[in-house]
């Protein structure tokens, strides 16, 4: 029984509310989901409050809770997770910033996105490597278009610093200041780094070419969203399980990565729509051959909620249901949990605190009487109302992997 | 309403999982339980997580939780409960040890159980009374066969000491040492006590007889499992209820005793199988005439789970159901709760974190729609998912014995 495997499948923002144009069903209830319905029939179901009742989770805090961490204890801001999601190797204690490459002229920010620069940014990334200021190491990594991540690593740093982004164009960048008594060093180093980086960026070949082509050069960095990378007990230490993550969106990979999961990018998922769900399912099954725990994430359901597109949300769930048919081949040895990270009701166009349907299926589960996977059917499921942090302990308990407390 | 009585009936390890040879029913679901089913119909049911979701309880921590104590706050190890279960009057702050009577020869332990001595050990118990070392009182009490309990009582003692049991025969006993800076005194006293006890035991008449009959003498004590008796608020102070315990197993009597319950041993229960459940039920009913709260414990269901004997587990539940028919005579004045301390699924051969069915019946209860007492039927019960610590407060609330919080 100790060799059981675990699959946590998250449909981002899947939970919703009754929608008149879907005959007052939710997108999940209205979708054609023979696979999920059968898994609900074989398994035990319930309602899941990711962080707690009446709490609307962010994407980062939601996934921390799903992985069994208390977000109130460990969450320090989105920056470190975003940085980790760009493959930047964030370590506990690092200070991470979301960063824009921008255009400065005569001390004034004339474009916060350097003319939405999209090509050739690797040259900038390479030019900004190995900059050390005092005893602080800096790591800079470009993302998509003008976006990048910056990490400061060294003793005595804090995230209590302002950013330098003026937020509107044709203004001077702000001087970065510390907001606590220990933050003077971090602010000093950051101001100096930005000055030094600008001097390095200005003469780069890419910028000379851009100027020659009447494009704005990327000669300045705007930083914001300072966050200290949290000191998390690693997932493998916490549970004694090796783990991999299959996701498209950077944030989800970032949370998984900071928890110590390896990232399996061997798929064609995009972190949006359109995407290739089947290739992700295939990757997750490959991961399960290597490791004990796999986190599989699909994002599109959330996007359709934010955009108030209930029919497209329903159709995307139809697609998911077909793509996850191979889950049946994993049963009963693998314990599979299907749920979401939060509800994103179309009518809200945003996350909500509505609980989500959840199912757990696999050997050892006591099946309840629910044979349909939807918001209303699972209200009477055998798991009752469960919080996100209890999901993995519940699955481990089913597999006999929980230590006895007492004797 | 203030004269209402309370009966908590625990079937140890009763919870289980679907078992193929029982037609995918659990032993409780497959058993013939007209009494429990009727009580479920008259009462309110649900699922009970003894300590919390995804936590596998030990027997000691489980019963602390069922009695309303937070085991994370009060649990200090099994030793004191075992000692208290042998009628040894353990007090808060006492250091208790599980003890073997052994045979030593030329400084070497040649039998860790003194030839499994079974008769005449009272002579040893009597000979070892009233030994005081420095300012520390010692209390020694024999149990079944070679087993005994030792308690040290006095100022400045700690449980941070090793034992002297070499674990294998034909080795010297280990020298006891302290594992913290405050433990030097406890180790010194314990080493001296063991030396002194051996000198007293050696010449006893029982040992001379054993030697004459080619049996090994019980001339040495091996101690292990040091535990400091916890400072618990007594059950009667906590709830304002007089309380008695009817149980066979020493550990259960020990936990009840340390909580301040009186032990009613006026029955033929054995703490195992075979046992006389009816005589325990009779004793519990007699206890209810004397006191307000009675804890009734039956052990065999757990044994059959540990031994992976689902049919015997089912048949034992059949017997329990017949034996508890007199519960009907207690209704409605007595509030009766039936549940277990943890699941012991046959397939696991050990405790698990699976929740247990629970029912509460008696005057004031709002009956739900469940009319069968089993793992699946109670999933939809009116109590929902309840933790062990909330059981007694729920029963007290039904009886109007809970103080108003606020005005």
C-alpha cells in the first residue's frame, strides 16, 4: 500500500453559479462529463472551501492551501511565485520583483513597456548577469514581451521597499525608499542596481538597432511588487513524497516549484485557451511513472469565468472530460482528486468564495451515493465540507501513509 | 432536564472499508444490527473524525479526544495511562514506566521475562513497597505475567531518561542516562532503585522456589517508556459530571482514570475476544444509577481489524448489537452516543484516519433521515462531520447543561 500514487487535478476557477442561459445550471452541471460523473460514482465527493468558508482565494494562496500549507502562515506576496514560474531559481529569503523593461529619455519614462518590445530581449538578460552590489547578488530573467523578473540575494534584505514605477508615462521614475527601519540597505542596493543596469542596457546592440528602426529602446528597469521568498518546508519533507507539476501558467509552476516540486514541461499546454489538454494528461501520466505525487493544472475554465463566457466555459469542460478519460487506466492504484482552486462565477467575472465540488477516487475510498460531478450533486457527498489543506492528508490517510499520533 | 444521564459507547476500531468478501460492505454494514439501526432511526447520525481529518489516532490520544481533551495539548506518552490502568494511583507529575520482571545472572540479562513468570508475583510487589530514594517515593505494581508498572513521585523529576532494557537476551542491562540537562537526578535515582530492587528480589521465597523447580528467578527490573503523567483538568471539573468507566483493557481504564473517572470492574469483560459484552452493558447500566456519565468500551472489533478478520469482526458486531438491546430501556432520559475511537480497516491491519459513523439518541435530539448505522448510511446524517472533542459538548447542549456564552 506504501507504493500508492497520488494525482491532484485542478480545473482553475471551475466552480460557478446557476446561469439562466444554461437553464439555471452551472457550466460544470451543463457540460457533458461522463468521465467525471463515473469517477464521482466510484469515489467519494463533497464541497471544498480552499482556504476557509467565506474566503476568496487568490491563485497563489489557493494553491498553497491545496498543497497543504497554511497561506496565513507562509504567504509573502505574489512576486516570488511569479519569479519562480519563469524558471528563475528562487531560494528562501530571496527578494523578488516583477519587472518591466522600459524606455527612459532625459530622466523621464517615456514608455513603461519599451514599445512593447518582444524580440531580442535575451541579449539584455545576458548583459545583466553577474552584477553584484556590495554583498548582494542579482539575478535577472526576461519573460514574455517587456516582462521580466528580478531577484536580490544576500544578507540583511527585506521586501519593505517601494517600487520605482511612476505608473503613468512622461514622469520621472520614483526613487525607491525603504518602508521599515531595516530596509535602508535593500533600497540603496536596488537604486544602485537600476542605475547600473540602465548604463549597461543603453549601448546594447539591440537598442541601437531599435533606434535605427524608429523603435523605442529598452534602457531602463521598472520594478514593483517586492516579495520575500517564503521559507516553506518542502513538499517531499512534509509528506515524504516525490512530486512533479504539469501546468502551463507560470504562477502555478512557480508555487509548485517553491514547494519543491519538479516541473514537467513536456507537453503543449499553454496556460490559456486554446490549449492541448490531452498532452498535459499524457505528461501527468508520464510523471506518475517517475514520482509519487503529480499536480496537474488546467487554466482555461478560469479565463472563461473572468470573461463571463458561460457557454465557452461549459464547452471547455466538455473538452477536459474527454481528455481525462485515461484517468480510468490509473485506477485503483492511484488515488485521484479532482477539484478546482476557487470558483470564478461568470456573473462575478472574478474569483469568489463559493465552495467547489471535489471528488476523491481510488482504492480504499468508501463510495458515497453521488454519481454526478457538479456543484449541487456533491453537496450531499460523503466528504462533507472539507478545506483545501485537508485534501492531501485525507488522500495520504487512504493510502496508509499517515503517522499515528499517540500509541 | 438537569438530571439527564449520558452514555458514551465506544466500539474500538469499528470503522472499516468496503470488503470484497462481504459483498463490498464494511463489517458494520454487513452485520445484523437491528438495535443500532433502530437507534440511528430514533437519533441523529454523522461522521466522526476523532482528532481531525487525515489524522490517524493512537488508542490513548483517541480517548483523550473523545473525552473532550485536546491531545496536542495534554498528551505526554502512553506510559502513565498504562500504569494508571493497572490500578496504580498515578498523580499529575508522576513519572511512569512500563516494566518487565527479568532474570539476571552474573550481570547479564538471561531472560527478559523471567521465564514468563505468571504466579506469585504479588510477593515481589509487596517486597518492593515503601522504597524511598533521596526525596523520591517509588510505587511498584505487578500486572499480568511478567509485566509491571513503576512510578517515581517527587520533586525535580523528568521523563527525559533512557530505559535499561537491552532488548535482546544475554547482554548487560543498559545504564540509564538522562537525555536533558534536568534529567541527571531522575537517572541517578532510577539506577539506584533498580540495584536496590534487585537485591531485595534475589532472596525472596518465590525465587528460591523457582530455582528449586528449575525455573528462572524474577530478580531484576527492566524499565522503558518513561512518561510524565499529564496535568489534566478532571472530567468532573470540566463538565460538572460524575463519571465511571466500564472497560476491559488497561489502557482505556488508565485514560479514564487519569481523567478522574471511577472504574467499575464489576463485569466479566476481558478487553479482548472472547468476552462477556452483556455483563459490561449491565455494569454500565448500574454505573448510570450512581453517576451522570458512563464510558463503556468494547475492544474486540479493533483486534479483528488488526488481524484482518472481516467476518469475525462482523460477527462480533452481531454480538454487540444483541448485548446492547437494554439501551432501549435507558431512553429517552439518557443521551446515548455510539461510535468508535478510530477505524481499524481489515485491509490496513492498523488504525487509519477514515472517519467513523456516530449516532446520538435521546430526548431533545432532532432525528435525521438515516435509519441504518453504517459507514455509508451516516455520511448523510444530520451531525455532518464532527470531531471527537465536540461529542460531549454536543450531548451536554442537548441536555441544557452548557453555559451560555454571552448574555
